[in-house]
C-alpha cells in the first residue's frame, strides 16, 4: 500500500514539473497602465490582462512555441476590468514567447 502511495505522489509531482515552462513577454503597452500576468493552468498558456486606464484598451498578442505556427489573440478590455487570454500548444513546450502591443481603443492603430 505504501509503494502505491509513493508512486501516486511521484506521478503528481512529475506532472506538475512537466507542466511548468518559461513564458517570455515582449508586449509594448505604449505607456498604458496595464498588467499582463501568467496564470498557471495545466499545459495551457493563460494570461490575465488587467486594465487600470480610464478607458477601453485593445491588445493584439501573438503566442509562439518553437516550430509551431504562431497564434494571435485580439482582445478588448474595459476600464478597470480584466480579461483572460488562453492558448493551448499542440506540441511539447520548452519555452513560449508572447509578443504584441496594447493601445487605447479611441486611438488609431495601424496593424503591423
């Protein structure tokens, strides 16, 4: 019975370590009061974007995982609110790179 418990605990610990991977951010917030925080949820990349501005903001975020096709997410966040952005890679993850930009929705923004 104790061997079984040790095996279960070891399996849980290994799965927790396997799900942990670094996420690098390169998001241009253009001087806005915005927080982008990673939330650990299984094997998904989950980001919480919090808007401290007095107006709505928009963000374009691109997720990259090695040779996988980059995935883009576009969100709007109301003043004083937060939104969750989620992406699940289809390949094994070594490192995720998140790039993009955020701007006030009342400003003109040229897509790059």
